[in-house]
C-alpha cells in the first residue's frame, strides 16, 4: 500500500484516523502499532514477521544495555550493544545483499552457486537504521531506554515513515511517544503538508518519470546530446519530487497523529556546491551517517589522511545502503571524492565564482550523479552518459524539439517547484491576508482541496505510480 493510492486515501487513512481519535490517549500507541503492522503486511505479509523479530532484538538489546550500565558493567553493556547491532545488520545483509555477494563471488571465482532470489523486504534499510540508532543512543545516554514494547514497536513500525523515511532517531520523538498533544491546528497543518507531498508525487514526479522513461528507452547511440540531458533532467526532478513528496506526506501524517518529524529536504537543487547539496538532500540519512559512523571514526579531527579515510568509508557505505549493485557504490564513491576535492582542493576558489556559475557546476555534478544512480547495469549505462556528451553525433533534432515543446509546461513547473519560489510567493500572499484569519484559512483550504482533486483525478486515470525509494 502506498500513500498515493486511492485505497490509502479513501479507506485506510480515514479508518485509521477514526480509530486513533476514538480510543483513549493511553491506547493510541497500541493503535498505531497495530495499524502500522496491517499497513506493512498489506504488501509484505511474510516479512512483517522479520520486522517483529527486528523489533524484539533491538528492544531486548536496549534493555540489556541499560541493565548492565545501571550495574556499572560497561563491558557487558558494550557486548550487548555489539550483539544487537550485529544481529540487526545481519538481517539487513542477508535479505538485501546475500544475492549480490553470491553473484560477485561467482563472477570472481567462476563458481556457480545459485542465487537465493529473496524478495527485498520493503523499508528494511530504513527501519534497521532506526533500531540501530536507538540501541546506540541508549548506550550513549542520549536516549532513555523504552521499557514499553508497545511504544517501542509503534516507533519502529510507524506507518507514516516506515517505508521510505525520513529516518527518525528515537531520541527525537522519545517524549512524543510518552506524551504528545494532538490539536486541530496540528491536524490542519498535517493535512496541508500531506497534500503538498501528494501533489509533488502524483502531479510532478509521476509525469517527470513518464518523460524519463520515454527518453531512456531510445537508442543512446543516435541520441542527440540535448535529448539525453532532457532525459536525465527529468529523472533528476522525478527522484526529487518522488522522495521529497513522500517525506512531506510522512511529515504531514506525523502531524495528524501529534508527532513532529525532522525535515528531510531543504531545496537541494538551489545548492551552489556538492557540500551544500548534501546538507540539503536526504538530511536524515546524512545525519545518521555523521552521528553513528563519521564522528565515531574520528571525523576530521585526526588529520588529512584520516579525514580522507573516514569520508570515503562513509560514502562507500552510503552508496551500499542504497542498493546491492555496483552502480550504487560507484555513486557513493563519486560523491565522496567530490566532497573531498571541495574541502581540500578547490573549495575556496569555488566560493569566489559568481553564484550562477557555482549553481550550474553543482547541478551538472548532481545530474551526472543521478545518471550513475539510475543505471544498475554500468556497462549499458555508459552509452547514455556518452550521449550526454555528444557521442550520438548531434546536439538536437526534431525529436528534441518535440520533447521540449510537448513538455514545456511540465518542465516549467518542475524547475519552479524544486526551488523555494512557490513557498516565498505563498508566504507573501498569506502575509497580506494576515489581518484576516478567514481569508488565510480559505486560501489554504482552497489549495489543499485543489491539489487533492487534481491528484485523485490523475490517480483514477493513470497507471504510472511507483515510489523510487521503496527499493532501498
């Protein structure tokens, strides 16, 4: 089940909201746990058992760590921490990376070990990182141990952010799990945020995806350079509106249930350097790797060589986290190298360039990065990359003109929507209506209803509705 489906919008969500607000507050975590398990089991009826096992491992691990720390036995606490993290990562590795490891071994040795061909449990990368962060934070003392299995289970399985994030660290919602205050204002804010994300996903990401699929299916050997760049630009917008739209919907749903999740995107396509881009893109993942890998390794505190080592480790793992294919690891290393070059080589010179030059520089790097990200078969993908830089033999042709002409309005909306411009315009309009609460409510309501109706109309008539980050 996905957020941008008629089943979720008209059946699941209304029923869940009625159940949630009908029961006493002390039972609301239980309701969240149960409906989240139903939500997950809808698409993964077998792997819901895997999720429950992961919950029990990390919850028990947290109790063990706290138990030994209270008694002053830090060695036993460290062992409990290590075992819990190792078990969680083992489940992730087995289900996500076992076939990749077997396939790689077969290629290197010439053996013929059969693949396990296990289906990837949806969202396993996200909820595994959440359980690991919980145990580590309990050990560090930055989060209190959760003794209530219901509340802890609700944290791990919470359906708004279960499938594709944002990655919610337990310490950021510990108090909210124990005591939160729902309100009509919070609920209204959540509805508007959810509808904003729904519009991003259904009206922008899906249509950008159709354009990308149309161009990607062409022969790159004869593809004009501009056509190739239009295609990768479409994918660049698709993955942004797809993932940020999901994050908006998750944050909006959180508001509806009284939770406040941290932001996951901050207009990353306005960035003027790769470093800035990664401060704005998938913020929850970057925060996780910084807190639980980069800083424990020593960060940038132990000299240039260790800075290089730590950066490359983090970015290799970032790529590996995204998928069990070499292109993801190449993508991670690509960014690790570029971030080091900005920090150690040309960062200061870059800052002296005009703003628009830095922006073009950043976006070219990002778009080439999305090319690496999108092609699981690296060998086949090189032909498309070559077309981007003129190997097709021409800059543009009639097909290029057709793609530009037929998608001109879409491209304008994609470009504008990926910036803070719509938000600034909305703030200015609402600011003029600040003296009239009725006008403000009417404008916000009209926007929400319009996006909802347009999205539903699209969903009724369209079949293209994937979420790209579900496969991670």
